[in-house]
C-alpha cells in the first residue's frame, strides 16, 4: 500500500520531471551564470586579456563544483535512501557529514590555491601577458571557494530535506547580488578583475549563510553536533554515490587545462597569437555551459523517478523518464545549436571588443567546435540513468567517455597534423563518439529491462 501511495510510482512522469528538474536546472544555471556575468563585465571593461584570464581560472570553479557534487549529491542520495528505510537516526549523519565535509573541502582547496597560485595558473595554460589578470582574479575568488562549495553541495541536502524552493532562493539571491555588484564594482568603480572577483565572493557568501541558517532548522531530522563529526564510513558511502557526478566535473576541468595549454601553444604558432584563442574558447565554453547546465539539471531531475521505479520493477516508467529527458534535452540543445550557427559573432560581441582575427577565430570555434551540441545531451543523461538504476560503474564510465576517452586523445593528436584547426575539430569528434556509445549502452540496458518485464509477467 505504501508503494502505491508514493507519487514517484503513480504520478505522471512528465509532471514529476517538471517538479524535480526545475529546481536542479535553476541551481546548475546559477552556478554557470556566476562565471558568465563576470565574463560579460570583464570583457566590456578589461578586454581580451581579461576574458582569457577568466578562462584560465575556470578549472578552479569546475574543481569546486566537482567536490560540491561529490558530497552534495552523494549526501542527499544517502539521506533519502536511509529515510526511505525509516532509519531517521542514521540519516542525520549523512546530512551532517556532507555539510561539514563541504566546508572542510572548501577551506583546503582555497588554501592550496592561494599558496600555489602562480604555478597553478601557469599549469592551467596562462600566457605571460594574461598571468597578472588571472592572479588578480583568482587571488580574491579563492576566498569564496568554501562558500561556493557549501552553497552548491548544501543545496542538494536542502532539496533532499524537501525544500527545493529554499535551494532556489539561496542560489538566486547570490546570483542577483553578484550581478548588481559586478555592474557597480567593474563598470562604475572601475575595479577591473578585482571588482568582478569581489562581487562573486560576496554573492557566494550570502548564499552560504542562507544554507547554514536553513541547516540549523532542518525539517525532517533534528541535527545535532554529533551528526557533523566526520565519520569515515559515512563519508565513504557518500563519496561512492556522488562519484559519477564528481568525475564528470573533474573531467571538464582536466579538459579545460589541456585545452588552454594547447590553444596557447598552437595559437602562438598561428596568426591568432596565444591569448585570443584562449579568450574566444573561454567565452564559447561558458556560453555552452548554460546549455549543459540545463541538461545536467534535467538529468538530476530524473534520478529519483528512475531510482524508485526501477526498485519497484516499473521498468516502463523508468524508460519513459529517460526518453522524456533525452527528448527535452535534445530540443533545448537543438535551439542552442541554431543560435550558435547563426549568431556566433553577435554572442562574442556581448563579451567585449576584439580584433578581426579574434572574431574570425571565435566564429569558427563556435560553429565547428559546438557542431554536435544538439546530441551532446545524451551522454550526461545516460550516465545519470545508469547511476539511478544502481549501476554506478557504467555511469562513471559514460561520464568519462566524452572528455577523457575521446576529447583529450584527439586534442593531443589532431593539432600535430592540423595545427590549431585540429583543436577546433576535436569537439565535434568527441561529441559524436560519446553520443554513439551512450545510445548503444542505453539500448542494451533497455533490452535487459524488457526481458525483466517479461519475466515479471510470467512469474505473476
């Protein structure tokens, strides 16, 4: 009787998707918009070197996001699973440990960044003429890493507690503050990179305070000091569940670092120079992150639907949720593809002025590098699908296909033969192959579920 009354097993799949996906999408979009807003104001006030500097700094934000998803999604999933079993006493430890480890991890990453700032920026591919701008920016944004990680990861814990609106409020409040202060600090006070960085940190601080205030008044479980004391077994369980989402973000960071170094090296050997390709690529990648954030939020929204119904052996609802996510993601991605093909120069112009070679490279990079944007949604949605049905190894494998298995090898090989053009063609090649692998794995899994459905009918 309890299973029948659970809306995850009875309510319309499309209605459930809307309910769970919208808060996730907003949370992911806000994280992406933090970087986009900075880039917009920096591009207008500082110029090409400023744009390049934010791209050099981007792996720091991605690494923070990876840790936030590892502990946030892992903690939220463990909390919900334990609550579902009725073990409210143990559930509190998953929520508390997740919050405490989010804070500890943020402090560690901030400290490491500040101590090794210049070597890390050079490792991330910063040319000498961009390095001072990147130093000004990251030296301040690093202070906000604990707030960024707590806000992002804590948002998943709050959502697991049944308050997705609070998660949205935390994220949106910080984003609005960041935007307003960016305009004030960068455009009015003319503080340049430091002003944009300060605006970001202040926005993140306010969001983090809102998360802490909520956690002190947790709804479903009363959290006390013992819940926040790090426990190795609890943390291990949290990490194992959040691993796929973490790996996906880490892969993005690794790709960004290798891409920056390749653009700097091969750009120096071309007519574009070492800074303009990095600046253009940074804009293109961050604009695409808006689309990718929607897709990731959409995939996260399918997680509870797929997990519950797979456990309840309602395989038809599992397949319906997956298909609906792919169709919706493909529709959104197709709109983005059309915009990237028709308006690349106009999008680049939003982020400041540049030379003719800057726009020539940027337009080519937009149109070719993101040519398969319209099928790029399949890989992350399928990766989440496997994690949701209790097959995390397949999920982790898929999360690594695009960036690690395909993109980096192409990125290292193609430019040897085609110069900087080889970098541009790396994107569509990796996107196409990862989509093919995801489709094949999903079709095979569907066959397994079809067989299980037949067995259920026979046994009934």
